[in-house]
C-alpha cells in the first residue's frame, strides 16, 4: 500500500524537486514512504513517523494554494 502511495507521490516530489527551496530533499520523500512500507510489519509507530514529513509538506502546500488571493486581479 505504501509502495503504491510512493508511486503516486513521485510526480509531486519531482515537481517540488525542481524548485530551489526543495531541490535537495524532495526526491527522498517517496523513499520514506517505501521505507515505511517495509517497516510497518515490525513497528506501526515508526512507519507513521516516517510518513510525517510527506504529509506535513503536502498539507503545507495545500494551505498555500488554498490561501492565495485569486479574486484580486
């Protein structure tokens, strides 16, 4: 399940990797999801911790998109 999520999150990570702010570590976000899929059999808590960076980054990006002022033109 996490591997499928990593495949679906790959394009977003590559898109963020093209920006200067996230260039250095955006490509590792899908790797964290694959690692969480491997570790989930041993420790669910550790797998959840590995997903925190990706989820927080996507929530932050969604907040930026939703808060932009579209009608100001």
